[in-house]
């Protein structure tokens, strides 16, 4: 017999990093959430192996990064098309990237989501949905049979082949590069493994690549990619196929004592949803966008989707903003996904074995040695380049649309702004009460912390900061409070519910 569930405000389909992060975001402000995932339990075979700086900062912003730090390792390197970059240029003010298995990230987020009130049902899949003006009715099938669940909104975070997009009538464009890739975990004595199985290597013949990194508990996470004609991907992956694949890209033999914990083939595919919303149904993470593994952008773009959509859904559900705010989710996040797809395609092109690419890589490596080029690419591959809305001439310091750095948050208002974000709230910093009056901000504005700062906090003493840590507006010299006021009403409404 299926145990009855109370109707949630939001039903999330898919229990990867995106769905779990969204459940955490909504739970942080008390929004009832049910999350279903077709896997019967946590997924040790999740392929991700790292979170980049952007993801780490979003987790730190909510004070959820420490458990991941505890099981991860600082990742001091970055690359573009396997050409090394120097990410230490951001070390003074930004968070680190971390080498950590995706399964560990999911475990931490699942524990946090449940502690914040989310109901997590594994072994449960979506088989149908219908929606009307007031909500969505989902037909679910779990271990005890099928049942219906009603929610105000439904979010598909169920991956590129999940049912939410097709059931909602949302199409997608897809391209695939002919390739053959393997990913998995080996359990072995690292001292007995060939050195070639560690680090990042580019295949000299076909432009493919290999990465090998510790994944905790004596595990080595490996990933290979070979480009050209795609190998037959039918049937189970046998050990002999895995050994041959590792040998081709590294030249090393896998010791017989190494245990294959799990391994699978994967595809170099790019898939972009035509839109992220159909009525009360939304797509996020891999359900909205998928990129080849070389760029390392998948987890970061999904987590950013969740944080962006989360505060907007909660504002609508609490009645402080109209539903039109939900349209800005696609407006802000879709261009980021398109840019990530373009960046990944460029990296794959630089790795291709086509004539002239070797010379192009040599030139590219020389350009990366220039500080401006290095800094631009570091921001691109770590998720720090995304900004919205676009800045204009009133923003001389170019902070509008950016994610405030942890270093800035620690000092801004004596840490009061950082505390507001930990609670899932936004913040408005000001120097003079008269300016605050001109903006039209009061303590009654829902989800907003008013933080008085001194001129010593310059630059940016008059900032409106959204609940996702993005700067919504700035008034550098205090002469244009109306600009901040307009953004305030767009992001927070006029009064608390």
C-alpha cells in the first residue's frame, strides 16, 4: 500500500546535485518539497569528480561546503582543452575548486535537504503529468505501486533522457561528436598503479584525453575519451574492453590486482532544451542542458540553475512576487548554458586530430601565458564569468550581475550580509538612512536584510544583493537611489507576506 504524502508546493523529479540543491534551497525558507528519484538508493556510480569554484562558492554561501571539504581535496589546477591554466590568480578572494566524487556531493545535499524538511522518495519514477491553472498532477510509480501527487509546481532535474521534458512538451536540440569514452572507479594500491594512470593526459594520436584522480577510500576515478568513429557501445562493458581502452589512451597496463568497482561507456553529446518552462513545469540541470565531459561544466550549471530558480519559486509561493519573476529563470540561465556548450565545443575542437590543430594548440598555449587570457579563461571554466542582468554605465566597478566573493561577504557589513545569505535572504547595504528612505526600503520587505555600512566598505557601499548572492543593483555615489528601488521591487516585491 502506498503511504500517502501531503501535497507539496514543489515536486522535484531527479535526485542528482541539481534536484537536491533545489530541495535544499526551498527547504531553507520553509517551502514544502517532495523529491523523487528512480534510483533505489544513493548512486555510487555518479560520474562527476569535482566541483568548480562557482559551485563551491554557492555551497559556502549557504554554509553547506564544510562537509564536502571534509571528504574532498583542494584542486589547485584548471585547464582549457587540457592546456593548463593558473587559477591561483583568484585565490585571494575566491573559494577553491575541490576534487570530490559526485556521490559524496549528493550524499551531503540529500542529508541537508531532509534535515530542512524535504521528503525524499527513492525508487520512484514519474510516468505522467497533467497541469492546469492551479498546479500539476504527477502520476508516480514506486515500489508499492502507482499513485498521484499534486503540487503547485514541478521541476524536472531528471537528466537528458528523463520523462519531464517530453511529458511537458518541451523539445531539445542535440548534437553528438563520434567518440568512445569510459568512466568508472578502480580500487587499488596506488603505489602499484602505473604513473600514467594519474593526472590529465591528451591522446597524441586522436586528440582524446585521459584523466585519473583519487576518489577516496583507495579509489581511482578514471575517464577516457577517443574521437573519431564511435566504437560499438552495445552489450555489457567487459574487463577486457576496459583494459584495452586504458592501454590505448595511456600506454599503461592495468594490474590484475586492481578491482573494477564500476565502469560504463558515455557519449560526447550536447543537448539544449528549447525552453526551460512550460506552464508550471520547469527544467533544470541536465534536463535543460548537457555538455561533453571535457569542460567540467555540468554540475556547476545545474547547481546555479537550482539556486536561481529556488529563490524565485519561494518568492511566488510566499506571495511576495508575481509569477512573472519565474520567466527570468530562463532569461538568465539559458544564455549561460549556451555559452557553456560553446566553450566545451571550442575545447573539443582544440583537441581534435585535424590538420593544423597541433599548431593552433601551440599558439593557444602561448596566449594562455598572457595574464589577461589566463584570467579570462579561468573565470570561464570555473563558472565565475556568468553575470546577469547585464551591467550598464551606472556600474563603474562592474559588479552588477556578479556573484559576490567570499572575501567580500566576510567584510561587508561586518558579516551581516553573509549571514543573510546563509538564511536564504537577500540584503541591501546603505550608508545613510536618507538614501534608504529614497530607495523605499523598509523592514517590511520580505526576505531582505537592511545592513548599514561605512564608507570604509567601498567600493560598493550601496548594493542590492539577491538571495542567490548576485548583485542586482548598485548606486556608487548615492545619487541614483531610484535605480536600486526599481530593482528592489523587481526582486523582493513591496512588502512581506
